[in-house]
C-alpha cells in the first residue's frame, strides 16, 4: 500500500513553483493565480486517492472525506474569518466536488451555527446590562464601634473583635453591625470574614494545608486518615486522599457533632478501617479525635490495631479503677501488650465534647516518645516498659470505637485524624481550638435605615440557620454566597461568638459584604434631534425619561458634547449631581474645555455630537448613542465697494462691506479685520489691519497701494463672544490713476503744528506742460492720522481768489500727537494731478500749560509756607514762656532731689544695720541646723539599736510571769531588759520588761506580771531596748521643749526684722519711682533752641519751592546757656519775572 505521488505530478509542482515566482505577490493576478493553484492541488490529491487500487473501499472513503474537509477548511474558513471576497467562489468550487453532496448539509449547518453564535454573542455583549459591584468592610475600631456589642469588644492592641470579660466567662456573645446603606436598591451577593484563626472548621481534605490565617493554619502533611463522619449512611469516607474508607457496622449516623455531624458508638458498633500500611514500622504516629462519652467504661477502645499476635498500638480508656484515664500502648513486638503510657489526670467527662490527641515520636528519648493531650493541653502520666523507637509491622485490622465487638467505647465521636508524623504541641492546641471556638453569621436586608420589621436569617431564609464553616472544607478564610436575601437598599449582619473554653475567644479582624446593582436603562437622545441645524450656541439638550429595572431613583446625569464623534476631547461636560433629563449647554451648568476652553458657548456653524448617561446612585448606565446637531450661523460679510473688477483712481480707496449680522441673540459687533493682497489666495498680504474696532468700511492707508496694479480684498467680523465670521469672498479692483497733465504742489508752510491749532493746508495746481497756474480746477483732500485712519475723506479745497492756482483747506488739529499724512487730488479738463505730504503734531502747548500750572501752584505753596512760619514764631514765643516756668519747676525739683538724697543716706545706714542683724540671725539658724543634725544622728543610733525578734508561746501551762517560748537563741539573759509585746491572742498589745531569759529551756520571765497568763501559740515581738527609755525620752523632751522655745523666739525676732527691711525697701522703691518721674519730666521740658535758615531767594527758579533749614539744639545732650530771646532773621529777594513763551 502506497501513497507515492506520480512523477508527472512532481514535475507539475516544480513547474508551478517557477510560475509562482513569475507572479508578483499582491494584487488581483496573484489572488487569481493562488486560487487556480489551490484548485489544481486539490484535484491532484483527490485523483491520487480515487485511483489508488490498493486501498480498501472503506479506507478510500475515509481518505476522501478527510480530503474534502481539509480543503473545505483551507478554502473557506480563512476567507470566512477575514471576510475575503473569494469565499463564495471557493464555496462554488467545493460544491462541484464529488464528496460535497453528502457533506453539504453538514457544511451549511456549520456555517449557519457559526453565524448564529457569533451574532448572538455580539448582541449579548452590546445589550448586557451593566452590573455595579461594591463592598462594605468593617475592619477598624470605628466601624465595629458603630455597631452593637453584646459580651464582645474591640481589642485595639490586636485589631480584632473578641469576647469581653463577661463573654469569656459565659462562652457566648454577639455583635450586630451598623446598618449599611448602598444608596440604591441592591442585590446582596456575599458575606466574608477574616478570623484570626480557623474556628468551627473541619481539617482540610486531601493533605491541603492552610496559609490564609494569621495563626492556627493546619499543616496536613502526612495525614493518611481523615474522617469527618458527616455521612448519613454507608461507608465512612476518608477525605485525606489516601483512600482508607471505613466500614461502619452501626446505625447511629448523623449525630450532632462538634463540627458537623458525628457517629455513635457502643455495643457492637465498630468502624473497620482495614490495614493501613502507613503504620507499619513507622517511627511516628499522631491520632486525634473529638469524643463525647455517654458512659465511661473500662477499657473502652478509641482506636486499636492489635490482637492475635499482631500487636501494634492500642488507644483506650483505663480500667475500672481508672475509668476516666487513657492508655496509649505501643508494642515492642507483635506479642507485647504491656508497654504503654497511662495518664494520671485526664479526667474524661460524660456528655461533654472533649478533644483527645495521642502523639508518638520514636526518634525522641525513650521517656519522651509518647504524649497524650486533652483539649489542647498535655496530660501527665507514667510509662510502663520502654516505648520502642519504631512500631511493629502488623497485619491486624485497624478498628475505631470497638475491637471486634468487645471493649466498646460508649458515646459519640467526630473528626478523627491519623498522621504519620508527630504533631507539635502547638498544632494539637490549634486543632483543638478549631472545634472549641466558633463564629456564625446571620444577615438581613432592609427597606428602611432602621431595619424595622426585618429579622436576621441564615442560608435557608430562617432564623434557625447560620453561615459558618461547617458547610465547606475550603482552605481559605470564610466566604459565602448569600441566599434568600431580598433585594433592598440597606443591609446588616450579626456575628455569633461561642467558646467551650473560658480561656479562649474567637477573634474576627474584618467582615465584608458584597453587593451589586444593575445600571439604569440606557437613555436615548431626544432633543435636538439627530442632524438638527441652526441650534442656539447655548442649546438645550434633552434625553429620554429615566428608567431603572430595580426602581432606583435617578441620582445623577452625565452629559458630553464634542466636535468629534469619538468624544476623545469633549468641548463641554456636565455631571449634574442630581437627577435630570435636560440641561442647557453653558458655562454655569458645565465646563467648556479643550478647543472651547474658557468660552461660555459653542462656536457658530459647527457640527457637534452629544450623548448622555444616567446613574441610580450606585451605577451608571451606558451612554446614549451619540447624535449630531449644527449651531446657528454668524453671517459672512459681503464686499460692497469697490465692486468686483472695478477701477479706482485713488491710492486710498474706501472699502465698504455689508453690515454685521449674528443669529445668536445678544451677540454684538466687536472687531473687524481687513486684508488686501495682489494674489487671490491672500498668501502675501500687502495690507492687514489686524483686529480693529468694528466698522463696515475702511480707508486704505496711504503708501499701501501702487498705481496700475490689480488687488484683491476681503474682510471678516468678530462678535462679542470672540467668534470670527468666515472671510468674505475676495473681490478685485484696479488702481488706475491717469498720466497727469496737472501738477499739484504742496505749499503748506508748517511741517510741525500744535494740538488744537487751526492750520491752513495749501496746494498749487499748475499746468504740467508750461507751469502756468490753473485757477478753475476741482481739488479735494484726504487726511490720515498716524495709525492710518482717514480723518478727512475727499473734502473740497477752496481756490484762493486772485492767487496763482492756490487751493486751501482749513483744518483744526486733533489732540493726538504724531505724524499725519494728507493727499490732494486736482482735476481740470479731465486731467488729474496728485500729491501727498505729511506734518507733525506736537504737544508744546500742553507742556506750556503744565508749566504755568506748576508755577502757580508753587506760588500758592510759598504763600502758605509764609503763613506757617508766622504761626511758628507765635508758637516759639509761647514756648519761651513755658520754658521760664519749667526752669522754676526745675529749681524746686532740685531742692526735692537734695532732700531725697538725704533720705536715701539715712536709708542706707538703716540697711547696713539690718544686714548686721541678718548676719546674726543666719548664725543662729546655722546653730539650729547643727543641733537638728545631732538629733537626727542620735535618732539613727537609737533606731539602729532596736533589734526586733518575733516568736510564739510554746508552753501548755504558761503563767502571767513566766512561760516557755519557741525562741531559738541559746544564750542566757540574751533578751534581759528588752520589751516583749504580744501581737495576737487575748493579750494583744500588752508590753512587759523581760527580766530573765533561760537559753536552755527558752523560758522568759516578765516584770511586772501580765494581766493574765497567755495561751499556747500566742505570738509576740521582742524589741531589744532599755526599758527606761520612756523616762529618758521624757527628760529629753523637756530639754528639747526649752530649746524649741528659744529657737522660736529667735525666729520671731528674725521675721520682724525681715518685715522691717521689706517696708524700708518698698519706701526706697517708691522714692526711686518719684525720682524717675521727675527726671522724665525734666528731660521732656528742657529748653531747646530753634534756628531757621532760609535758602537764598535769588536761587529760586520757576517750578521750585522755598525751603528753610531748621536746627534744633537739645540741652540735655548738648547743654549751653539758653538765650532768653531767640532771634529769627529773613532775607528776601524778588523772584525774576518769567516771560511767556513765544507763540
């Protein structure tokens, strides 16, 4: 059997390669050649298959079908995907194929299916509602404090929610969150929380380990049996992934467990686990389970793999006398049953769930290889024998809860796990806390912000169900999809905390609730309608009515206007901030940006696109389909004069256009711009006015145009909104001033004139041929200011009678200075002459007026100055009188100062005496301090001598004067003359002198006798001190009293002298204040000399002022003999006369 291609086909392929090289890629020829080439290729392959006689008919049919499908894909699919025009031609080619008929229905069905699915997908994508999703999260103290606590609190140190003291002692508490407001009618999707550790959660399946928790993550490495015991019938699944499913012989399924459900054991109920090979020869084993015994039985089997000389390990309760203890047997051989670890304080309790863990580590020292834990804590016990370093290899079946019908454990069992490694103490404690602690949640959605009338519910929609980890075995932190929760605006959750151990609390770091909201319906553009024209520049936009499937109220609207349909750079935008379906496009409602930045309206005669979308408070709709409108027009001016192709005989023609016209209400004319060019494209203008104040006419400035030249001109206007019209259509005119036979000569005498003057502008009109004057000509004049504005337009000039061809125009010069230009045209007998000249307007007259004003003002100022000087002289006379009075006052003050100095001398003598008294007092104080120091020293000696001994009466028959004690000192008379004081019993507080002490018998004798005999065991204290100390202290007190009296008297005397000294110092202070006041008054009023020197009057020029130099001499800083009569001298000189300026 062969599929070798014949030689002629190979030659044909080589030929095709050369043919292909001759056809350049691209273009219709290449596509046609490629199509023909593929068709020939397909025919050749089919020919080979069809004429192959070695193939079985069924094989041949298979290859023909395969061939057809291959070429169908080659010819059709690429063209279909890219929309190639050859697709239908290729389909026609395939239709002629022998295999097309049986397969054409399949091909047609495939094409229809592809088109349908593609179209449906596109439709769904375009019309799918927008869904807005968001989250409320409580993860700070402020957020949790906004809720209501019941036996719970926020731990700010650890940043989690936990039990308070009451919750910890009771093992129950809850937290009700604040009411969450989504702002819209929302679908509440999920609830999640992040506990500090896993709580109420079964161990992970398939040896998956947890990593998402801060602490308590379960490491399921080497877990080979994991029984959640949640079955309601049949085999008990091993979810560790090792496949050790158990066979349960009982019927107590679905019992209430510590995590989910549990199995019941007792009688013959047994769980057969087969023979797990992981135990054989292992140096490690960890077994943990939750148990709830109903009765405690002797040798109740928890787990056993032992018996029939196949002993491996046994985990059971104790014997009858130790029924609440546990034993962990690890056999040293298959027949050994006496090596075990037995607890001594396990204290198993009935009807209570307890977590037990049994850990074996053969790599440790023999005395440490086995540990038993209850509720996460290690239990003490004892070892019998030597625990082996490895377990035996046993073929015995592993049983849980029983041993082949004997020695049953009576009670419930849940969450049994076997590990072929040794769990650490921390892991055991963490596994215990998974069941001891629990967190459960309920939720409610509400239609009001107080949640009045709604109840908290669980997944089944009732208040008896909860969201918690028993329903899942995920290794992540808890997250649940909410069910049976109504669509509402408001939401609230409630956390339930439980613990079976008063030392531990569940801890929650954060709670999140996710919600979503469907977007409002997409609006449509209502007005202006698509394609509308002549729209106001502050057009009003109106969208369709607002609609929301969840009946949410409209909260916002977003509008966009752009001059491009892609809205890449919108020219106006508005976010309403409230519900609306219509708005006006202006700078108050929205913001102009990009091309229209800073404007207050749209541009004239421009196509704009607009769209809008609505929001319900949580979600935006899609934008409406954009539609366009065109704004109203700003009329383009029309050239009026010179008319198109006309001829002008002046170099300063007047350009006139149509008046300003703007369809926008309120728009007024602002500026105009005029242009003249000798090209119709205005690419090199000979005149451009720029933006100048609006006028519908404009005179062409002189020296702009040339004779015998064709020009084009145009104009545009700007309105008050800064919008320019289009340019008027450019029209042409020609300047044609005929060859003159008339000569016009400017004979205006002045080239510089003053503002406001009336000047006479003269020209002389002469015959160009013979120079004779022409007295009957018609002459006109035009005058331009420095900016080119024509101030006088072709005004008639008057012939001066009797002159030689002189024509005159009287002109009043404006108030604006600068260079002015005038042109004159004269005509006589159809002959025209032309001239132009300029003159300067100066501002000398204004300057002269300003100078006159300055001189007048200066004269006024000098008169005022003279008046001021006269007033000053009067003031100085008054000052001299005041100074005389002041000198009298100063003499009196000096007398007062002399008296004060005498008083101060007396005071200083008094102060010296006082200082002597103070020195004596300080000596007395020093003496007192020395005596006090001596007293303190004596007291220290006295306290140091006091040695205190405590003991009790140790005498069955004590007397009031003598008794045996429990003292230990063996020296006779050691406590003689010390004081004994009873500190307990009926004699509490009585003190007596010790008259004798027997160190052998420890007997004490007292003098005087006690009021009664002490009791055996009464306590007493002995202070080793002189019994006469009280008398001595009394004598010492008398002496010290006399000393204190003397000290007190001295101190009183010192205090009186200090008071006297204080009074004297206060007097001095008052006197010093008086002196300071007097000195200040004297400094203020001392005589000053004023000397005034006036400048030389002859030096004063027009525009200057009189000036005087005043010298003030202060006698305090520069004392001189005061002059009783200051003299003032003035020298005057007439000011020179200012001649008026020449005219």
